[in-house]
C-alpha cells in the first residue's frame, strides 16, 4: 500500500484486522442491496437500479489496518478502506467502527475521487473547492447511514458516533475537510434520511428473524413429520 511501510500494516490474521474485515464485508454486501432497494423505491426500473451500482462490480474491495495513533480513515477509488488503529482509542464497538467504514464506502460509491481530481486543478476556484469537498462529506454520510441500515446495523449509530468522536477529540478537529459536527448531525437527523435508513434496517432484521424462524421450524420433528405427510 503506497504511503505506508509494510511494518505499519497490521497482520491480516491479527484479531483487529479480522474484525474490521468482517465488518467491511457486511457493509460491502449491503452496497448493492441497499442502493438497489433505494433506487427501486424512487421509482426506477430494475435495469436503472442496476446501473446505479454497475461501476462497483469490478472493484477490489479490501480493508487495511494501519498501526498509527491518529484517528483517521480514508478510501481509494479501487475499493480499499484504510483504517488507522487510533480509531480504536475513540471507538470501541463494532457498530461505531462500521459507521466510520460505511462513510468511507460512501465516498467510493459516489466516486468522489473523480471529482476531487478536478478540484485539485490549479484553475479551480478555491472557495468552490472547499464547498464541494464539504458537500462530498455530507453525501458520504448519507450513503453511509443507508449502508448501515442495509447491513443490519442500527443507523442511529451514525450520529451517535459523530458525537462520540467530537466528545473524545475535544477541541482537536476530527478532520479538516469535514463539515462541522453540527452540519453533519443536521443532515443525519433529518426525518427523511433517518427514516429511509431505519426502513432498510427493519427489512433486514425482519428477514433475519424470518430465516431464524424457518431454520428452527425445519429443525423441529413436527416439521419433518409434516414434510413426510405423517
Ligand atoms: Zn469523508
């Protein structure tokens, strides 16, 4: 991984690496499901819904854990999430870590790196650059909260995690490119945004309990006898 020495990268078999890999896998599986459902609900036909996520098909999704005390996460356009171990000093639960990773996946889904390359050009007005970068962050928050719901994480963890980071970092700024905590919370607490994410979350949870019910039914002797027509 460019920019990081091999000795800084946490071994893939280390429990924390395995942990973030499993969380990322759940969120990546939710990308197509969550975004397709959202698109279909907006009235798109199935083909249009598929086109929304087609650019993600060839990505080489992965997560790399870097040993570093800084609270930092970033993503590459090829589908890699880079997470610093400093995140674990502030965030303890899988849900909180998922919230950070979901935001990064949001940047990849929205192809923000393509736009960022444009903003970096010398002729690009700097005042506009700042505004557009902040808008990207809010967009990543929005996609991130939907992914959390679609992956079966309670989406209410997203604003709670932003609050926790602010509380623990104190006066140190979480990230210079990010909008203020208040602006991010304002977006995530919008009824429409949260309700959309909660709807995905409830659907996933309902399907999961249906699976558990069917599994326990299938394991019961009564069900076996019913199948045999006894
Ligand atoms: Zn971001």
